[in-house]
C-alpha cells in the first residue's frame, strides 16, 4: 500500500494562512491503514490547526470529513456539498487524492497535508518499510522475490557493490543489503544458478523517466 | 491568556490516576475547581483525539495520569499514552504553544499527595507562563 | 496481606470466606508500605497489595471481622470451630469453617535490641518500616529531628537478620529489595542526595529485581559498602550522626557522618502463633516460623507466617494456599 | 475548594451478562518438574489434565533434580514419588515424547498442536500451562574448555552412588562452583551449590569451593545450611571481577581477587589449582521454538523468560487461560519454583475450574464492520490477543469461515470472552471503527464540550 507521513504542522499552517474556512478531508484507504490520514487523524489535525489559529488570534473554521477513498473520481461526490461552503480543501490523502481533489473542485485550492512516501507494508504497529519502487518492469522472478530496485540503495541489478558488509548496506547498519538477502533466498530455494545469468540493462522507460505513467487495460475497458 | 483559575482536564487511568484522585479528595487536599476529571479504563485509552479535543474545546492544559512504566494492567497502555503526549508536545511547540499544556504524569493508586502536587505544579506553570 | 490475597482467590472460586483481623483495619504491615516507583515502576508490589485489599473490602463473599482476636481453634467433625473475641466490645463468638488458613504474618524486628545502633535514642535513626510509613504518608523523606531533607543517608542491612547473637539465623529476604528501592526513591526525589548501603550480601528478590539493583550500581551517588557498622553516636561539635564500621574494601575502621540512618529491620515469627496453633498441630520449623510441612486436616498457612517473604512471594504463597484449600475441600466432598 | 471538580466516571454496572461454559480441561506441557506438581493439583481438583512431556518417561522430568533432592529434604519431599503418583493418576492423560509446537484460539477453546515422536497431533483444551526447563544459553565470561561444566549438565550428569561425573569413573577430588558470572541475578545455583556441596563433601569427601559475587541465602533455612556447609569444610569466596579460568598444573586453575577479606594491604589475589572440574552457572533461557509459541500468543519475552516483568502479571500472562512456570517463568530453586508454579496453577484453576462463567458482553470493545479498514492495528496491539479479522455479513453478524453466502466484507472482530475492555484498540483504530460499548467516545467528547 501507499505509505505517507503527515507534513510538519508549521508547513500546513503556512499553507492555510490565507483561509478562514476549509474542508479537511481524510481518506479511508492506505493512509488510514498507515495512520497518517484516516478519520482519527482528521480530528486530531483539525484540533491542532484550530488551537494554533485561535492562539494566533486568527480563528479558522474547519469542516471535517473522511472520504471512502480519494483515489477514485466517484468518491469525490462525498465531498461535493461540503466543498460549496469552504474556501479550500486540505487533503490528507496521498498525492493521488490531493490531485483528484484539485481536479474535481477546480476553482478551489487543494493543499496536501501529507508527504506521500513510498510503497510498502507495516512491519509492526508503527513501523513501515518500502518494498516497491513502482518501476514498471518487475524483476522479482529473477531475484528470489526480493526487489533490488527498491531495496538496494544503488538499485543494482547484478549483485552487490563493494559496500556490502556482514549482510548490511554501507549506508547504514540498520539497512539489510538487498543482494545478501537475494543470495540467501536463492540459496534456500536451490536456485543460486539464477545469479550466473546477467540481467541486461533495465528498461527504465517504464519508470519515472518517461514522464507520468499511465496504464490502460484494454481488456477491462471494453 | 490563562485565567486565575485555569481549566485543566485530567485524563485518569482507572487503575492508578483515578484512585489517586480519589485518595487526594479523601485526604481533603487542595485541588483547583477548574480541574475536570475524566476516568479512562487505561491510560492508553487517552487517545490523541481526546487530548487535542480538550485543548480545542478551550482547556488550558491536559494532564494524563497513568501507571508507572512496567506496571500497566494492559502491558503497555501507559507507554502508548506517554508517547502520544510526547508527540503532541512536539506539535504544540511547533505551532507556537507551550508544550507544558500537555503533560504525562505517572502515579501510583495510593498517591493522592503526588496527584495534588502535580496538579498544583501544572497550575503554577500555567500561571507563571 | 497474604490472608487477604488468599481470601480473594477463594471467593473467585466460589468459596465464602470469613476474614478474622485483630487490628481495626485489614492489610497487615503491607498497608503501611509506600509505592517505590521512581520514573518507572520498581516492582515493589505495594500497589498490588493495595488493590487486593480494596477488592476484598468490597467483596460480598467475604465477611470481615475486624478487631477480632482468635482465642481457640478446635477441630469439630470435618471442620473447625474458632472461638474469637471482639476486642472492642469484649464479647466472644464462635466461627465455624471447613478449612482454616493461618496468615498472621510476622513481627518486625525490634531495633532497640541492637542498642549500639541508637534506634529510639536518636531521632534520625529510622527503621525501614518507619521510612515506608514516612514515604507513604508524607511523600518524601525528612529528618525527624528538624524536618529537613537529608542529603547523606546510610542504609544498614540485616538488622535483626542473619544474626546469631539474637538467635536469628535466617535471611529476612525482603530487606535488600525494599531498602534499595526506597533508596532509589530518595535519590530520584533529591538528586543531591548520597546513599551509603552497608550490607553483607545482596539478596536477589525474584525476576523483577535485577533492574533495580543495576540502576543502583550504576548510580555514582550510590555507594555499596560490604560492612556491618558497629556503632552510631552523636559527635558534639558536628551535626548529624557518626557511624563507625570496619570496611572490607579498605581494610580500615572508617567513621562517617550521616544526616539520616535507616535500619533495614527483618522479620521475626509472630509470637501470637505460639501456643494457640499448637493445638491444631502446627509446629515451628528450624527458623522459628510455622513449618508448613506440619499443616494437615484442613489447616493451611499463607504468607510470612511460615517464613519471611516479600509482597510478591506472599501473594504467590497465598495463591498456592488457596489452591491447597480448594484441593482439600474437593477431597472432602 | 476540594471535591468540587467535574468528574466523568466510567459507567458502573452491567447490561448484558452472557453465560459461557468452559470445560474443565488443561494441557500441562513441559520438562520442568513444576509441571508434574501442577498436573497433580489440577487433576485432584477434578480438572481433566493432559500432561505432555518430551521424554519417554516421567522420571526423566525429575531426574536432573535428584541430586538436589539428595541434598535437601524439602526438595526431596516435593519430588519424591511425584513422577510415580502422576504416572498412575486417573485424572491425568499422559502423552510422552511430546512437545508443543503451536497454539491458537482462546480461553475455553484452545487448539494445541503437539509433535509426538514424528507425528503432529491436534488437541483441544480450555487452558494451558507451560512448565519449561531453561536451556543453557552461554557461560558468561568463562571460556569453554575441558573440565568446565555448565551447572545444569553437572546436575544431570552426576552419579548419585559414585559421585562420578558423566564419562568419568571416580568422583572428582576438588570441585569449584563458579557462580554469578552472568548479568542476571539468580539464586538457584547459589543455593544448589551449597546444599549439593555439603552432599558431595559428606558422601564422597570432595573438596568444594564456592566462588560468588554475593552469597545468596534468601531461601528458607539457607543461612543455617550455609553455616553447616562452612563447618563441614566447604570454602566460600566472594570475588570482584569474574575469575580467570585457565589450564593449571594437573587440572584447571582459577584466579580471582577476594572481595570479602579484610586487609589493609590492599586486595589479595587467590589461586586455586589442580582442580578436576569447574562447575559454572550458565545463563538459562527458553529454546527458540518454545519462545516462538509464546510470541504467537502475544506473550512478551523479556530477558529470555516469559514476561511481562510487571507486578500486574504475578503468575499469569496477558493471554487469558495460559500460564507459564518453571525456568520459563524465571530460573528458580525447586522449592521456590514449586510455589510459583502452584500459584500459576491457582490462576489457571480460576479460569477453567468453575464450568460456567458469566461474561459481560457490555464491558467490551466492539468493531463497526462497516467502518473497519481491516488494517490489523487492533489485532497487532491487543494485549490479550483477543482480536481477529473475520468475515461478516451485516453489522456484527458473524459468518463462519468458509460460508460464502451473505459474506460482504472483512472486518476485525473482538472475542468478548477474553476482552478486558481496556480500550487500547479503540484508541489506536485509525478508522474510528472501534468503540467501547460501555464507554463510547461520545461520552468523553460530550463531557469535554459541556465542561469547557
């Protein structure tokens, strides 16, 4: 899922400075699960903004809502009526949600309340780890199910660099060397011979380099 | 501006904070009238939303009375509460408010004296600020 | 305390309990103990004792007879008949029960017996029990002589324990733990204070004790001195109390001044147990406490009556006693 | 003015009592003799006990403790014939060569998987007691070399008739017990060393030295036994730093600084030479597979033993219906371990002995499936391991697993029988899908709105 973190509160306050009445919109999907932008965070953030603005002698009115998902145009309807009354929306969804808000409610500013961080999973309550870089050209079948793009600090495709020591990456002893993990897993699977095969230079065109990506599923589209 | 009789919300764990409050009352100790006491089944039930809501509604300060570390009936509820308080204190500071508006206070059930002292200390901090 | 814990356990298993207490309030010595948390719980179990006591006080299944002293215990058919006296009203009555749990606890060692330590003569010499009460009731340690906060404090261990001269050839098991914990409370309340801990051997107190001991050892203002002080006295020109001891570390006789001296007194068998309970077949063991091996026919012991224990172990012993009572009653039916 | 404050109390009373019937049955598993004692007591109380031991016979559970029993009457009293009694007890089903590998379920309805020889078998039970012996983890600060023996190996290897250690023909002439080198402060070895030392000295004439940081006598009648040990010629030293153990002349040599000797010439170094064997107190811990079973039940492990190290959990675990005893609770001397184990047995009896229990379905947390994001936050943080994600039909109508019809969404579900109503799940739920039925958020928020 998408992992996000709340923006520093002072940044949020600065964005909202010109406004007296806003909609604060959470999202019920990934950011709820990663505890950054669900219904609970909407309440807490709204209180924080109100208290700060009250203290500054410049009160703000905040309408609170949480959409089922902010990443589907259909759910934008849930905010339609509320948007009529406000000057702007602060969305604490991922970047997709903020943009869909901006696109749907074209005449009002949409501000991001979160920094969308990466694609990952919760290791435990409160600990999230990146697993996928959405590069668009998966090599997991060659690398023992461990992604060298997202998990190797240098995104190397053919074995570790010289900075791998005791199974850890040279950038930090808290980071596992992805190639060590790949080696261990392939060994466990009895498929070490995979490593003998050179993975050719990767087509990065499917990654960020080719401009905004889009997938069209003609089979689903009809 | 903080009034002479500040409004303080005390979220009290039923296992420690609440008995300590009652102990303080039974000893006839001086507690401010502006004190509002909310009992919770565990300090860990003092959710971030409650704490912020109290300030939002106009409380001058929020205190969380929970069990000492290593003595929570629900293993680590008290630590959760303390972490939430620390998180909010950081946020308050960043928005230009005194972090002393939210404090975490571990207490034992039979420590009414400490309860009253901590509340008084908070009142003094608020008035001094 | 153990009696309460045992009663609590039994009521939860559906047994009705009569709790006989000779004092006006229940809870034994543990009711006077203080919470020994610093910035974290130090696992003294006092709050657990407080909660157990509150639970029993509010329980419908427990008949509380405070101010009642047991005068006679007699086997009566399959059960027991106890003659008890209401000490306030002076009237006697009879209590019948299927089983009897003896939890009359211990007697704190009388520190005046160790005259050289000056207890009773100098106001600033306290027993561990005095300090417990002071911390519980006043919240912090003060010198009784002038109400000032003490800065230099000595704890003397094994006062009345491991001491053949008074016939106490046993370890009281709780004193190292309670003294170290209270010393930590003093240290955390008064960062300028300095603790001198005079001891023979540190006795561990279960799996929760290690952290406390380590914290004390790492504290630069906490001094462990392996020595038994020989004398405490007043030195005219100077304030405070002078204490003399032969220290193993230096091999010399040292004299030091202290603001406050705490005697970690141990436990003695409760003299009330003598005579009364012998009729029920209970006998003292090698250390003078009731020998649990002599319990039979529906008589059980719980807590310090069978030997020194800290609160944790008193509660565990009480639970064990409750299990034995239930097992006995099951066998009877 | 005091006592004038606005107070919001937790609503008292109950509104929905539910009768739960619990079969009085337990599984007692493990290799510590405490398990035998627990099994016997619970079976005497009419609980159907299944006893699982990893050995072919029950005697092997007790065997390593026989040497302590020879040296200490009270241990002998505890362990004498307990294996025989339990072998013949009509209320106990014995499963030998069995070890627990997995537990799932809740109080009253545990599913326990055990490996019996080569096979896996599933058992159902209402409660579980785990009485495990500790595994030697390491010999702290003492290099492994010939002649150095972990304490537990010494206990299980000594021949009670000849005093000879495993693989040797004769009893050793000189033995050093090296205690306390580890960080954790345990007294079991201290007590055993003194009592067993007296036994070795009297029966085989072995010269026994005991080296320790502190002499631990906080066990019943230990001070007197210590006195007797010294009188019988056992020599006790207290050291400062962990002694050096090295190859000496005709055996091992141990060198250390005496911490208790009073001398104005500074610390005195002592050398013990020509030692046959150095018995060293090791650090005991739970084996990894046993630790894993505990972790699955969300029973925390602290310092290698079952936690939490918290006064609120005397003899019990946060998982209702599960208790831990023996070295898995804390490495203790057998008499102490018996007390701990029997108090845990009492905890267990309270949960399985009564047959029917009243559960308050009001003082619990409830999930609104229509709001649940199935993020598993509640599942991860519930201290009682009382929440699972299940399939629902409409609001709070539970559809059993496998039934497809009408199942419309997945949501978390609170097992009310084991929910303690602490509200931790509700406080962390990011979707605000969980409420304490008896104390919903609205009550607190209304109180704040009205009183501020």
